[in-house]
C-alpha cells in the first residue's frame, strides 16, 4: 500500500489531489531552527492510486494577480492545481509559467509527484 510520511515545518501545506478532490497535509510545527528542541509530529496517511502530491513554496501563494493585486493565496493554488489535474507535470509547468495574470515577486519552487 502507498503512504506518505511528512513533516511540514514552515512551508505551505502540501496538496493531496485524488479524483479531483483536494486536501492538505497538516503542518508539523514551526520552521526548523526557530525554537530549539521543538518536537515535531510526523504525519502518516495512506495514498490512493493515481494521487498527485503538490509541494510548493510561499512564492507561489504570495504571487499577486495583476488584475486586482490580491495574493493568489493557498485557495488560489488549490484551485489552479485541481483545475489542471488532468495535465501531466510538464503541462502543469507550462500552464503555471504561462499564467499571465500573476505578478511574481519571490522565488517559486513547485514539486509535483504522481503516485
């Protein structure tokens, strides 16, 4: 059986997309190194076949839309990836890179894994 074990310490919550439905992995605590000897909680969950995992940095969720200068936000990121859920990772990269409505002010890293 497929499963994921995760510790999310300071980055946005990763997306888990299965059959067009999305949920996020929980955060585990504060960013690494902020609080000495902080005890992080390991999260484990099973993964259904054909699940997509999306990990991203805050540069994506903090990108502003050019039309109304509001941040994309975590909900906007969820909407983008669920609306492009039938695309493979190369097509996703192209779609993300050609989204002309985003004003990107920070570095962005996105990792997409289909499991």
